[in-house]
C-alpha cells in the first residue's frame, strides 16, 4: 500500500529534473495513416536479445490515442543541433501531421515517419503497454536501426532546459 507523499507534483518534477536525460523524437503511424510526433526524454534500452527499448508517455498527452492505435513506432535520438525539432514536437495543440509539416522526413517500414537528419534511429513494433500512475510504459521490439556518423553531441535535458555536454544550449 502506497502512503501519501509529503510533497507535491511540482516538487517531484523539480527533483527528477536533477537527473540529466537524452532527448528523443518519437514518431508513429496507425494502420489508417494517422501520424504522431512528440518529444520524449524517458527512453531507455531494455534488452539486447531480443532488441527491446521503452519510453514513457503521459496518458494526458495529445498523442496518446495515436500511440495506442499505432503498430509501428520510431525513436530518434536527437543531436545537439536539433533543439528546434525537440521544441516543435513538444508543442501542444498540433497534430502529428502539423508537427511533421515543418520537418524533413521519409516513410520508413510500414509508413512510420523517419527523420533522416537524426544521429540514430530505432524503429519497431509495439510489444507491450504497461499502465503506471498517469503514464504508460511502451515496450518496443526493435527491428530497424540506423546510425548516422556524426560528431554532434546528443541533445540533453537538465533542470527544465535543453543542455549540451559542455553547458546550456544557446537560446
């Protein structure tokens, strides 16, 4: 049985923000062709054999229904030079089609949007969805990877800001 926390959600978010994370762009497509595009920093690898990753998604996200209806999902690891993509995909009130409208992309396996400018991409089929609190954990069976040689460091997020390995990204 969980006890009532002695802090509020804003304080919890602030504490968790002290852990730097990478920044990814997640894209998805439903069988009828509806797309989703969103920024996610709760991403991790799960297994090498079979290749499996996960990311977390708020059930209140405007992309939630599309992600739940999607079979194919792609996770793009963003470079430091792609803060504009991270900000665009984090914009609320836009559909996946509108978010993708300002970004170069190509259709990947089964039509999932792939962003060719990203340093690394993992794509696959949704394996399992686990509900936990106000989020879901989406496990992905990876069947497609692409690595683009790049000297650009990964984009990171720390204490509510996008950061580079050597300090904050210029605003």
